[in-house]
C-alpha cells in the first residue's frame, strides 16, 4: 500500500506523493583547504568535457552558482570554493562525452556533506542518493528551502550514498536496512535508468525515460520520479528490464548493477531506518528550529513490551544528521516518565511529553536536561497530543480525564485544567491562525473547536467515529484522520464492545485487534475529512479504501498533506 498525500494547488485536490527522509547537517566543504578534486563518471566510465557547476544554498540567501569548470579526458576536475558551514554545497554535471560519444541528455548531481573534504564523485548513484532526500526542494538547478528543510534534505544523502567515493552510504549497508528493505535494489534500478542517457547504444532507452517522466534531461527525470514515485512505476520497471535484458546462460541482467529488482516494485520510494537513542514504537515526531527530531517512545528498547504489559520509554532526540543524541535504552527521562503515545510537542524553549503514567515531562531543547514534571492545578490522566499555539500557549489532551490542559505562554509551572463542554477522550490537537483549538476524540464522532481565549464558546462537527491526528493547512482548512468509515461502528459477533469511560488507548488497541481478527480479509478502514475555516465539511471520505487506520496527519511547507497508517506499512 502506498502512502497518501494531498497537495493543495489553487484549491483543487491532487493525489501526490513524495519521499520524506530523516536528516543530516547543513554542511559544506569544511576541511582546512578550500579546494578539492572530483570525478564525473557513469557506470565507471569517465565523462569528459562535462560542465561542472558548483552551487551553494542557504535559507537566507537562496541557491547561488559559485563557480563552474569542465572535466578532463578522464572525467576529473578541480574546484576552489569559499568555506561556509552554514550553506549546503552541491555539484551538478551537464553533458559531456563518454567513449567519444556525446551525452547531451546526461545531467547528474552530488550534494556534499562534511565528509566530502578533499574529493567528490558525481555519478549515477550519487544522483539518485542526492535527489530523493531533496526532491521537494529542487527546482531546475536550485535546491532551496527553509533552514530545517535544507538541513534534513542535504544531510540525509550520506545515508544513501557516499559522495566522496560514489558508492553506497554506510547506513544503507547496515543490517537494519540492507536485508530488510528494497531500498538498495530500487536505488540500483533508478541509477541504471539514469545511465541510459550516458550510453549512445541506449539512446532509445534514454528517450523513453525522458518521455515517461516528461523531462528534458536525466536529472529532471529522477526528480520527476522522486516527487511521484508510485507514478508509472510499472512502466519504469519494464523499461529497465528491456534495456538490461536477462542473459539466460548467466541468469543475470546484462550491464545491470547488482543487486537489482527481481520483481516490479509498488513504487520507487526510498526509505532508510535509523536507530538508537531509546527509540522504539515512537509516536508523534516534532522538529525544533535546529532540525532536531523529538519523539516520545511508547516502549523501551530491550523490554518485553506489548499492548497488555509494557515498560514505557522516555523522550528520544535525533539531530539533523539522523544521529541519536538521547541515551539508549531509556532516552531522556529523569522525571519518572513511563511511556509516551501521541504526546510529543515542542515550544520555543522546551520539548514536552505527555505520558501513560499521568505525567508531563519537560526538557531543555539545548541539551535535553529534565526540567519537569510540569505542574498542573489538579489530577491528570493518561495524556496524548501536545501542541503549541502561535501565542506560545501549550495545549495538552488529557485522554482519560476528558480535560484540556493549558500552559499559558508555555510556562510549565502553571498548567490549568479546562473542562470543555461535551469533550470526551481528547486525542489530537491543532491550533489555527485564529487561535482556535481543534480537538479530535478517540472515543466518539465529534470534532470539537473553541477559541483559545474563550474555551466556553464550543462548537462541534460530526465526523466518523474514532479520530486521531488533525492538522491545519495554510488556507485554514483542517484535515482529520478518521479511523472508521462511519459515525457508528457495528461490531461483529464475538468482539467486545468498547469499555465504558475512561478508556485507555491500550484498551482501544485491544478492541481494534479483536476486530481485525474477526475481519481477516479487511485491508482498509478509515478516511480523511477536510473541513473549511468556516467549519463546513468539504469532503468527509478522502482516501477511503486506500488508508488503513489513518493516524498521523502532517502538512509540509508546500501544503502537501501526509497521512500515516497505523495498520499496514504506509
């Protein structure tokens, strides 16, 4: 099943998907020397007379071309650049000649990291590994975006490829990734498709690739695939099999990079698994202004945890390079925290978690130092969403006590419980541009909305039963993940009804597991609701039949809406 996203373009909904990867440093050439050497090649063959363009990009200044040169007969080049660790540095090669034949449609990319101090390779592998993490940021030759986006996009390249050697990245080769995903074989097929534009004998294959992707060069073809990796996956795989035919005697495809896809993929998305820092069964992920990722762990790594019995984790933190900063196996704790579900948030100075054992953990964003638990004016229950409003107020959903908890101006020593009329089992929270608080319920079919400064002025909207994540786009529309297809749920014989309030999230999980066992053929459930700023239901059944227990909803800077499923793997 493929992930679902819904970009908002001129008010219309268009099905789309892009690859989102975790991250690395915003970096440049940071060695003692400002000059380095490089080489341009395709499948090991040098590309001579290729134009090499060196670019640098930052959130403040955008992307700018710094210098250009051409490769020698052996594909080599040398460049000198100003050193600037706060800018992303990348190289683009255009055209050139391979074995005396013109390669006019050949264009490749290498996004550099702090390891690319003295040498760099631009080839088919570095192109794929550089494009996929940065696909949302690339427009022609420019890679541009916010500080966080550039940090996440540029640094993740090193997990896929080593731009100093032109070979695979160490993360891709480790035991967590290589034997447990299709990432390497997909990457190899994609690189072989690009290589069609570097061989005069496969000029027809290159033309087919450009036609399939509506592109004018090999790099733009990759960018097109990366932005919609499910689109034309079948046609692209067929092109690969045609251009790299099977040698029946050897039982290997001629000229193809090993290993390659033996079977047609569902898509050409690429993913990387990261580990450490106490990460296990992470809930909501939040990023701070320095592109650090924070997330509470449902369970502690190494424990025998499950839905019925568990030892909960603490707070995990990964820096922009995907390196775990929190200690393993417990993560950041020091406040008696025992398991975090959907309750992770970030405010101006603090990271927050709401736990299963009725505590609110607070940590310093700089070093993860424990500062809490937070002080609240009464008893609290098991907690879920944590959200920061534009005015600095922090809101937390008390899922089992049916309260909203507010910390005015993010003061963790001044929490106040608020009883919102009709609110049951609050779960997800979003605060819009008008400071209205939108709250989902994991127990009923109501979406609750109230002004942050006047919580008594409550309004509700009927939605499907059992909602989870909610997010607000730039136009003020709310997107809601609904786990079911209707306002009521008819349970089959033998499945227990939901226990009376208060119901913990783990009790809800148990009911869900019973339902799944009673419906083994079911492969989808739930849908996405879209609600306008004036509280009108625009569409209630988006992605019905495609999602399977939709849970998290996030919206990126381009108004792409990302939905993650609880069941399945998308």
